[in-house]
C-alpha cells in the first residue's frame, strides 16, 4: 500500500507497489482508491420477526479496525446526533 500526496510521486509508488505485489502474490494487479482521512464505520443492528415487527437496537461506531477486526466499538456513536440517529432507524 502506498500513499501518494503529489502527482510526481505516482510513478514511483506504482512501480514499487507492483514489485511488492508481484513478489508477494505473483500478481502485480493494483487497486487504486481515494484515501479517506477521517473514516466512520457506523453499524445498526436490526431485529425482525415473521409478523412484520422490525426495530433497530441502536447504532455503534466501529471505525477503528485492523485487518477487518474491530479494535474499538463505541455505542452510541459520538459522531451521530439525535436527528441522524432517528433518520437511520426510521422505517423505509
């Protein structure tokens, strides 16, 4: 993985990432993504029964993760306000 913050860094970063991928995985295919500097991963737990009753059990923030494993969960999320929380849990 390489972070590129200026156009003049791009060619060297691509070459280095391709070498590393080829040596490690035998495939130098790359995936390029935009860096999200302040990510938020908000989950809502939903409970439903066969009678059509559906409710949500609130949200939790799981933004700090390492290799898809949650390190810290915070419930309710400190970045969600009452209005957003209500909208997320509203029936659709």
